[in-house]
C-alpha cells in the first residue's frame, strides 16, 4: 500500500468536513469503547493479566531470533514450509512463486494487514492470479477499490446505505437495505470463491513456537474456509508475532477479543498446524508460512522495541480522540491511530510521515487501554524528540518551543505570562465561554471550539483552595 502520510494535514481537513464519515465514526463509541468497557471487567485481575501479557511479548522480543528459529523448526517438522521475507516486495515475489509452482489461478484471502503492507493483491493480479477478499469488510473495500481504515473493522468508515448502493451496482441485483440481507447476498457471491480457490491466503494473530502453529482469531467463518478448503495455504505475518507456548496464547486471548471488539471470545479461534495428513479429512496439501521483517528487526534492542509488543487489537485507535474525528485513511498507510502514528514512521521513515507523531493530544487513553501495556505516549514523545534533533520542526514551532522552555525556566515570568493569557482568553470567550478562533492555533479551532479558561491561572485557583 502506498504511503501518503506526507499529506496528513490535507487529508485531515477533508475528513473533518466529511459528514458521512463523521456519522460513521460516531459508531466507534457504542460498538467498541462501550463494548470493551462492558467485558474487560470480567478479568478480575486485569492489571496483573496485562503485566503478564507484556512480559510474554517482551520475553519473545528479547530473544526473537531464538523463538523464530524454534517456530521454524517445529512448523517444518509438521510439514509446513517457512519463508523469510526482508521486504514487502519479497513477500509478493514469494507468493507469486508459490502460485506458479502449484499452478494457482485463483486465491481466496482472509483479512491480513501485513498483506496490505506489501500491496499483495496488486502484485498477484500482475502475476495472473485473481484474488478474492472474503472477510466481509475487506470484500466491500475490494468492490469499492478502497483501503482499510481500521485494523479490526476495515470498513468502519462506510455506512449501510453506501454498502447497499455498492452491492446493487457491483452485484447487479435489486438493492437490499437490511444488514442480514446484505450479508446473505455477500455470502452467496463469496461461497463459490472458497470452493473454487486454488490458494488460500491468511494472516496470523500469533505463531506458536512450541507447536509450529499459526493461530488466527476471527468472527466470520471465512478464515477457516480459506485455510482449509484450497489445496495451498499461505499464511503471511510479521516476525514479531511469535509466542513461546499455547499456554502463553491463552493469556493473550483473554485480552485480545475483549480489547478489540468487546467480546469475551471471538466466534472462531483456529490453530493451524502443518499440512494435511493421510488421516485428516481436510486441510491444505501445501502449507507455506511467510515471515516478514520490513524494518521490524531494526527496532529490536532499541528504545522503540516496546512497539513490537502490539497484538493489533485496535483499542488504542478506538479510544483516541484524534482517530475518532478523522478516521483511518487520513493517516495515509495501513496502520492508523496511536499505534500507526508510531509504527508508520518506524517502518517507513520519520521523514515520510513527519506529522504522525504529532497527531496526538497526549491524553494517554491509548496507554490505559493497551492490553500489552505499550507506553504509546512515551514512544510518540521519543519520535518528537528525534524530529527536534534532526531539525525537522518548522521555524515557528521551534521558536514557540524555545519560548516555552525559557518561560518554564523562569517561574515568575511564567506566572505573569499565564496570568495575562488566561485573562485575555477569558474575555475573548465572552458569554458563550467559547473561543471560535485562536490566533496562531487555527489548526485547533478550525475543527472545534476552544473552551475559554475561568480567568484565573491554575496557581491562583490552587492557592485559593489551599488557603480555605
Ligand atoms: S498498540 Fe496496544 S492498543 Fe494499540 S493495537 Fe497494539 S496492542 Fe492494541
């Protein structure tokens, strides 16, 4: 997928003015935020479980080569073929070679963000393989020729009416409006694709080192059909997804669906181990697993390694006030929200996405909900520091930061400046107590009003409180 993060500010302006998008994004609150809140309390030892999950991920990351080689050895013993891909292009080449080797003409695919990272579908089409997305959201996006806007709910930016129009146009069938009818129509179109596909392509939520298994977590049956019906199965994932044992996976599974979709458990948890044996009724005759690096190994041992703990639940974006207002496409690459604002610069280069580390209010909600305790605001701050060190900030921003630093080092001047500032802003707020424009900060006030301060500084309010 092409990285358009350099256009972030322009894309934000368009997304904030998109009424349909704003309506679609309002569903995030009820569907994901409230959904998570309703089930996360089922884990009575939540903080201990998050700490344990983070420790499992760190144990792997601190000795990644060992666990990957252990996974490869176990997977190979059970009949799978493991491939190593340094870049997205390598993934595309390997899949195309597998397709040629097995005479593949059609492929059915379940959701895989790593394949989006590589632009796999376009590469396979060029190689003469027709690819059908079978995850309902991804199928809708394939029809609409759009990219996912969320890592768990890729089509969250579209409403039902848009999907009804799209199906009527592309399927050439009478327009349906009910969700059940639309799903049935998609199922009828997709079912032959599963049955006729020569190759199934999936991602992986986890790679289990002790058994050499690929584990996928889904809510639609498509994952199982894609990985068991076609004679060739190719699983593609990042090298960081390995987990030592199935026991470790159970800890992560207590957190993943609850954090992602507000479910205690998803409809399907599939553990795929090896290719089809004589005694098996189904399963692929050929099972290939492709492990992608694409810059991940360069984070090992560095100050950003914690980002590789990510289990792609999407909770950070669901709870992010920035994502909630602009959606995923504005971020310009596969990974949106707080995790994307870190991963995209790390994997694609800070210079190619300079605005992303700044697309955060530092409210900290992402870190509070992250099931593997990634300190997302700290990592964003580190990226901002790197920008400062590399001279990537504008002259205006650098001057403002220098002025702020000077004031912070001179408490009396700071007190005077804030006193003047809050009184001025209080007056500007008028009876409404809202600022519709703020000189030098139109980026804030273009999209929303700024609440006027009370007219007193925090120090004044605090002093009054302590003297009562
Ligand atoms: S950073 Fe944390 S909250 Fe965000 S997707 Fe990854 S695991 Fe989930």
